[in-house]
C-alpha cells in the first residue's frame, strides 16, 4: 500500500526478472499458507510475525516490510476495523475477529507482495460476506489486467464488484507496480473509469490489493502513525496478489 502520488515511469520486466519474482511469489504463498494455519483464538499478532520471519528465512527470503520507511515489524496484521499497516505485537486474537495478513518477500533483489483476510474461529455472516467480496474484487481486477487493456479497466472492475455487493473501496491507499522496489509505478487504485489510464503491457508486474470497508470508504490514521483504521470503526478486509501481465491471462505470481 502506498499513498497516492503522481505517476513517473513504469518498468517492464524481462522473462528472467519475472522468473525471480515467480520464485519470490511461490515462497511468499507458502509463508502465508503457514501463517493461516497459526491463526486461532489466543494467538498474538506478534507470534504471527515471528512465524513469518522463520518461514521466510527457511526458504532463503527476507521480509520486504521490515524497516520499509521505518515500519517496525516484518508483516502487517490488521484486525477488524484496521484496514492496513497493523503492527504485530501483544494483541491476542479472539473468536469473531477478522485479520488481514499482509506479507512481502524479497529474494535475489526482487519483491513479491500478497495479503489475505480470514476469520478467527467463528465469524459473523456479515464478516464472511465482506471477506468473500474482497477476494472476489481482487479476482475481478486480475481478470481485467490483460495486455492491451487500460489500468482503469482493472480499477473499475474492482470497484464495480465491491460496490455491487454494497461495500465501499478505500481511496487513500492503492495497489502498485512491484519488482526491484516494493512500490513501483504505476499506482493501481481500486476505483476508476474503464478505458482510462496507462496501457497494460506484457512484462508489467503489479500488486493488486483491494481494501473493502463494510461502512464508509474514509479512513483515519491510528495514534501509532502507521495503522490505517476505518473512519466509522466498521470492518475492513484486504486481499492482494502480485501478478505479471502476459499475452493472455495474467500470471498470479503469489499463488501456491
Ligand atoms: Mg502491496
């Protein structure tokens, strides 16, 4: 996630570079799968951070987020009304919570970035709907990310999917290009107009990451100056994949 700013330039990757990102993505997917198994009532978010560090190290990768612009942990754990950038620590998860696990893996100088949201124990039907809609919005965005399409097609697909299910899309934080840098151009908003924006080309690699809120789209910053909260305190969910634009369907680099 990154705050909105002007576009500069877009780096198209070679097949060799994408191969490294594919390996980073494969490692990342395995790490997230390991983390998901640890999510249960009674576990702390700090324990999840430790699991991520251990699982990344085991596979020869390092956490992309540690120290990024001063971020104090290795992963982001955002619970309930926390949208993104939750800082792992002593918080104990309880049944009924939902948690977004956002992890970045760096391998041989390239990054992969992915996130999932899941329930802790049994969660409400409303929370389940929010999670399903957010996952579906990501899938809709990926499906639109075709060679020759416009970036706005991706943004509009995500927004339409989310809003048709009566959820709102966060405006202040967006997806991004990714490669040697965790955050590269272009920015990938989760809202927009089909047919507008840059042309997508084979070799572009991007992290799509819809953040959907149960209430209003507006957010506010927590006192720790990192964690983004929904302005109305209602639930938020977040899914993310790193993808590569190909000649046909996009390749999901962070798929297990
Ligand atoms: Mg990201």
